């Protein structure tokens, strides 16, 4: 089963198979999604979860604080969709 993830800044919706992260699926679609480490230790893929829900694989707590998580931020490299979602990748100016 896959969930549909809407990425408005790219003007596309992608299917993310169960067990695949948002970043992995975006890169499979050749999208220029911001990332560096792919392991939840750099924060380059920090994104806003506009709608839907995700489960987060383990990540370094200093990269995404509990307050950021509660405000709707996620790490695309660690985010496993649990439903259809809308996600906006943040750039350094919009963190």
C-alpha cells in the first residue's frame, strides 16, 4: 500500500510505498529535495507537515526539537507516511 504525498513547491504528488521515507520517494522521482545526511543528523531536509500524519524513524534530538515537532516540522529523511499528506520542504531562510 502506498500513500499519496502532495509536494506543492514541486507541483507534484508522489506515491510513497509503506516503509519508504518521503525523501527516498522524492529522490526516486528525481526531485531536487533538499538533503545531506539521509540519517536524521543534519536537518537539511526539515519540512512542514501541512496535513496528514507520519511516523518518524529515530533521529538526533538536537536536529528537530520537540517544540519544532509539535509545531508541525518533520525530517523528510525519517518521515514514514501513515496517511495521505501534504509536505513543504523548508529552505534555510524559512526555518
